[in-house]
C-alpha cells in the first residue's frame, strides 16, 4: 500500500529540496510499519494505557432534550490524557520516530496544545524535544509554556514576522532542513507535506473506528450525521475517515470569528483560495500575492490560516459540508454545554456544539448524530471568563 500524497489537486510537497529525502525516508518507514503486527500492538497498548482509550461515546440526554432535535452522542476526546485528541497523533508519531532511530524531536505550536502533546509523547519515549513558538504566543499562553518546560522540552521563542504560528512553522522547517539526519518533525494536524496528511489522519482515525462500533452498539444503525470542528482538520478527519465509504453525511465547522465579512476569522474553506501553506496545496487565507493572512478565532486551535488538503478535496467533491460558527455563538455554547451536561468543552469543540444548536430543527425524530468533543475546556476558562465578563 502506498501512502496517499495527493487529494485531487491538493496535498503534495511544496518544500525545499533538501527536505525531500527526509520525507521519502518517513514515507518508507511508515509504509513498512503501519501494518506490522509489532508496531500496531505497541501503538494499541500505548493508546489504551497511556492515552486512556477507548474514550466513551456518551449519549447527551439533557442536551438532546433541550435542543429537541436529533439524539446527540458526544465522542469524548476531552477524556484523553492531556485533555484533547492531539495526543493520539503525537504518540503515534513518536513511536514512528523511535522506530526510525531519530535522536531529536522538533515541532511548532501556536497556542501550545500541539507543543504540550508533543512534549508529553517525547517524554514518554525519552527523546529530547524542541518546540518553536512565537513570542506573542509565549506571552499569551503561559500555562502551556510552563507545561512544556515541566515535560522537559526546550521552548524556542520566534521573534520574526508576526511572532506567531506561521513564523514558528517557518523556523521549525528551517531547523528540519539543517538537522534532517537525526531529527524527527512532528506535525500536529492533517496538514504539511506528504506523507503527513495521510499519516496524521491514520493516527487519528482511532476516533471514528471506536465511535462507529460504539454507535452501532447503542443505536443498531449508522449515524444520521457527523459533526466536528475544523482547524487544520485532524479531529474531524479522525472521526470522518471510518465513515467515508458509508452513506453518512458530515459537517466540518470552521471558525467564523467576528464574522466572515470582518476579515477576522479562520474560515479557510469558505473564504480562502487554493494556495500553499506548510508545504502543501490546499485552501488558504492569503492576499493577492499568496502571502498568508492571519487567522482569528476565540479558540486558539481554530486560529489557523489553512486546512488539511483532504478537507479541501472532500469539500470540492461535495462529500463533506463545511460551515462556520462565530466566536459569540461558540462562547454561548461553552457555557450552555457546561450547564446542561456537566462537561466544560474546549472553545474549539464549542463550535461543533453551536452548529448542532443552530440546526437541531432540521432533523427528524429518528435521527441521531455524533459530535466530536475534541477537547476539554479547562485551558479556556480564563479567556471565556473574560469574554463573558465573569472576571477581569
Ligand atoms: C488543536 C485543537 C483543535 C483543532 O485542530 P484539528 O486539527 O482541526 O483537530 C480542535 N480542538 C481541540 C481541543 C484542539 O486542541
């Protein structure tokens, strides 16, 4: 089996030539290991005992009653170790890095969530780890910076450009070009040059595989719809992948931020154009020259100016519907889910909750849906409290 490098016109490898041998090496290693019994056994054991899988598929009875629409099931990725789905991918990639004999791990991070997930997995394997992070992000994400340091990672401040995610991304790629022999580069979503989009999707597909079996067990049929928020798109692809061959509708919910016409949003599919970011062709928020625009979302994880190439293709093919939800709508559902179900969702996941809240009336009484609750909201309580006027 070869690893998919293109999704229609999207994907590919738009990187300096010096990186190509490393991508070839990674592709070959993953091709060799992905179906190998020993590798899979090790991965399954780590997912079970370190990550805490399988995560529950929870029937949200009070939410269902409140909205009066479809029966709503929440896939509880918020219950994973470190509080979100990102760890599914970083544990998988670290296992790969260890098998490949790599001696050093690098990654970039925006809000710090992927940095923490990478630092966690690097500590698990005892491999030194450096995380690139914009100085602006370091200032506003102190908790995650402390977590990374506690986990033994080096946090490298990036002061060029906008001093945030895209600049950290550039520096991480520059590091990789220089140290490609011994260094493994961990990408945090279904983005980046091939083989990363397919590889990250595969590591996250455990979400949908579990959810499919759990839903069949509970309802005896396939779900009426799947709903997931989309930043880079890894939690969504992880849920969707197991259902792509079924006749199950799916919605990816992007960040509309302060409104699609405000210029402050993260809706790369709805408002972006075909272009190159992070080494692959996809829908990207860009100016007329192809320079990357800054995204905006109340949720740090959706604050990304691109989207994974497979999502761009699923959009063009009409297989998945993409829609968006504003900061205000997501924030309202952050409190609503907390009060209704006793679950404080991540602001990212609150976008998916907000979408079903708006569309509950479109379903029949026999419908049942799965919403991916990608993470827990503990990381967001200060920001939410400020936005809600609960505290300074
Ligand atoms: C990072 C993050 C996201 C967005 O990333 P995807 O790759 O789109 O999944 C969503 N939810 C949470 C909780 C996150 O930490």
